[in-house]
C-alpha cells in the first residue's frame, strides 16, 4: 500500500481495508463480550471487567477506522451516518456492561480492586482511603488489572 500513489492508497483503504477492520473489530468486540458474560456467573468480576474493556476498545478501533476513511467526497457523512453501523450505540452498550461489572465487584467507592490488586503491599494497611487518591478511570483500571491478573 505504501508504494501506491496517495489517491490509490486512500481508495484501497476506503473500499476494502476499512471494511475488514470494521468486521475484525466487531468480531473481536463480540468475542470479548462473550468471555465477559461467561465469567459473570463465576463472579470473576475483575476478569469480566477486563474483557468488557477489550470489547469497548475493539469497537472504538472500528469507529476510528471508519473515521479515517472519510474523504473530501464523503465529507461528514460517515460520522453523521453512524446509524448504518451503530458503532456509537455498540460502544455505549459495551461500556455500560463494563460499568455494571465494575459496580458488582469494585465496591461502591471504586477502590477495592485498586487496593486488592494494584496498590503496593506496603501501602495497603496504612492509608486514608478517602484522601489517598481518586478512583481510576475504567480504561486505566482495566489496563492495570490486566497486567496484574493476566501477566502472572
């Protein structure tokens, strides 16, 4: 592709590769959601949360690919025509699943997983929970948890 002239490069990307990326990212997102749903009845909420986060990230990758395919001819059609792919809706619902999973296992204060899996052992017993730090955002927490739970 890099050897093609710019207009042919864009045409190949827009007409073929963006469709592949959309399909691939959608399949990956669905696979991660299925794994999250499988972990839920086992009450393995941290790992289910990580899988739901990967689903969100996969769907966001598809949306980014779609956004990159915009050309001067299509203008703002793709973002305004998202109803054709429902990516915004899919991302919203996958993120809702992720937030639900976090509420199930991370306590009302959104601090338990940080304390249990991420916080250094030396800090776990001496701290003021309400002044120690603000809760991590879902993306940050998922990345930290993945390192701790899956990289052992």
